[in-house]
């Protein structure tokens, strides 16, 4: 009995403490200028202090783990993980694509000509990336800075290889290659590219007895477009590229594997972010990203080394689908992908950490969301439902609520309702920007959603809703990819309106605007949830479609499902 009384007293004390803590926390007043973070990692001052360690971080940190490509949608935390690695790990080199001066490639006459006649330049781009990665890894291994003496480096390299080991001719040749190139080996990438290009150009001209003046005029003479000449030129060009520094670089990688990078405990990371920015013209950007992914896979053979890149989902699709990547098959690269997916628990922890930091431990999610909304739903669950389960979405919604909660002690239903319209507009604009490279301006084909009942079917959408799109000339700068093809096919009567609708619904599902319910026994599937994978062939007349809750406000969605008689 005595033990029972003591136990009861302990529980009472805990409840009292919790009540007092909640009471004092509830006195904290929200200030509209105190935002819980920035939508992008680069300008988010709270990122490291409020960092949430999700499974992807451990995959990337483990150099024995193949996962090297952080794959995710905009705002899913790719850059945050790279920033965490850069701040918390030793032997890290971050490479900014913009600083590599690769724009020179766009202006190369010889490379443009090669591309125009169908030469596979993937190997050339792979040589560039291999060189860049080799240089950075060797500099980290020998702990050298930009002012180190090259001769000292080569002496140390020879000593590392020769100590207690039997050298061979290939390794000697590889070292000689580095010594021969020593003036350029450590130079900026632009100088390296120009040197590579010059060597290839000279060999190409010599192999076909071409006048050097032809290069200056961009191969404008018709003879350079002759079918027989093009066939021979293509064969020669690919042969020259295949034999251009490739073997020597392979041998250098072998040296690194056999004689230098032997310990998994000594870790080295190369990080590359911002591949979705305009660091080079689009067509070359896709080629270079594809070649980089191939090279990352090849460097997996080196113990303790991880080359990590962040890649947006939509960009990954373009590289390996639309652009018909000429390197590895996508299936062989799958083990490299670390797909970012967040749980509701992780996102709630993210919000809680940021609220506590913002308020100096006076305000947390339990106090902030102490009201129950209609339908017995907690406020934070209402917010989560209107996100795509990404940090950027929930940070954005929270910031909009804070702006409407000045001097309040919690986020009421009224505050959420006031924040939702501006948040909804912002999310739709963000979706359009994210997928612009793939589909163009999706806002031009989403007008039919305004005021629609959730749970609509294809047959409920009138063709008149798309009349303007049908009669007007297509602006090829307005639409892209599969969306452009679908519109063009419909306008040419290659496909009927129902077929056009099916293509459009799948695109809107892929972007995240629509969820799809295949039948009465299936849940509503949004692409990002991965609960039910919807294929293009699954889109049928019997499907029901649901607008994502984040977009209810912008499209004025009637959330009551269509009644059976409306089918």
C-alpha cells in the first residue's frame, strides 16, 4: 500500500510539473518577425542548430554504403545534408559547378561539331570529371593546400607506391603522365578542358587531313556535312576521344586503390550541390550530370571515399529519360540513389526544435497547437496534411502562420485559415518552377481545377474547359516534354480528348497536384507518398482524382466528394 501511495505521488508531481511547464510556456507571445527558418538551406540560420538526423544522413556518411546520390524534390533537405557533412566531417571538399568555368564547353567549335554529327561525348565528359575528382582526392590525401610544391608531391607519391611494394610499368606510366601534365594537372578546370580540347582537335585534323582554317569557320563547308565524310569523322572522333588520357587516368585510379586509399576508417568526401542552377547551357548540363553519375559509380572501388551529389527528381528524369543518357543504364545506377523521404514524426520534431530555438525554450509544438480543429484533428496534423512531406513546405506554412499570429500565444484555427491562401499560392508557384524544365507552365492547363469537386472523374471534365488551348497556336516556349507532345497530338487529332485527359492527369499526378484513386478498394495515392505506385496505364475512366490539400485554397476546391449520381 505504501509503495502504491509513493508511486501515486510521483505521478501527481509529474503532472504538476507538466502543468506548470505548459502554463509558463503558454505565456510566450509569438512575434510576426520571428520566422522558424528560411525555405532554402543556404540562407537558413537555424539549419545546423535544428538539424534532424534522418536515415539518409547515415547512408551518406557510411563510405561502405553505395548510396552517393541524394535524390529528392525541391526542399526535401538535400542541401541541408551536404551542409551538415561540410560542417561536421574532416577531409571534405565542396565543389561548386558554377566556379568550374565549364561554360567554355558551350563555345567549343570542335565539340559542337562532334555533337552535331552524333559523336558520343560521354567519355570525354567522364575524363573531365575523373581528372577533377582525382586531383581533389590526392590533394586531400597528402593534406596539401593550393600553394604546395608539385615536385614534393610527386616524390611523396613515388615513395608511397614504392615502399614495400612491387611497382609495375602501368603505374610508372601513370606517374609519368602526372609529371608530364604537372603544369596543368592542378590548374583550373577551364585550362584543363582547353588542353584536352586542343589535343583532340589536333589529332582529329591530322587523322582526316583537314585544313586548320576549317575550325575557325565552324566546319561551315558543305563537305563536312557529306554523309561519307560524317561517317568517317564520327568514327575517328570517337576513337581519338577513347584513347585520350583514358588509360593513364585508369592507372592513376588503380594507384589510388592499391597504394593510397586503403583504410575505410580514413574518410574523404567530395560534395557537389546546385546542379539545377544555370552553371552551363541546358543540353550540356544534362550530358555532364549523366557522365558525373557514371564516374561516381567507378570511384566506389576506392575504400573510404564518397563522392556525394544532390539531384532533384525532375532533373534526374530528364537526364535519364528525355535526354537518353549515353552512359550506364539507369537500373545499374539505382544502388547509388538515396531517396529523401520524411515521416510525420521527423517533420514534427523539426518544427518543435525550431520553435524551441526561436523562443529560447519557452515555446514548443504542444503549446503552439493546443487547439483541436473541426473533425477532432490537431492543428499540426492539419498543417502536415497540406504539405508534400518536405521541410520546405512545413517551414513555409509555419512562417505564414507566424506572420498572422502577432502577440498570440498559440496557432488557432483562425490563424491557420488566414495563412492558408498565401501559402497555397506559394506552393503552386513552387511546383510550377520545380517542374518547368519537364513540362513548362503547368498553370496554363490547370484552370479546369478551379471550383471542382474532389473525387472527380474524367467524364466530368468538359472539353470546353480546354477550348482556348485547342484553338490557339502552341507556344513551344510555354510547354515542354510530355505535356507539349500531348497537346500537339490532341490538336492534330492524333489522339482524342479522353486520351489527352489521361496524359494530363498522369502529369499532374507526377508533379503532386493530383492524387489518384484507382478503385473503391484502393487508397488515394499521391506520387510522393509511395504507398501505391500509379503507372500511366492505371489512369482510366473509372479513376477518381483528388487535388492535394495544399492547393485547396488556390483552386477553391469543393472538398465534398462527387455524389454517385454525378458519376
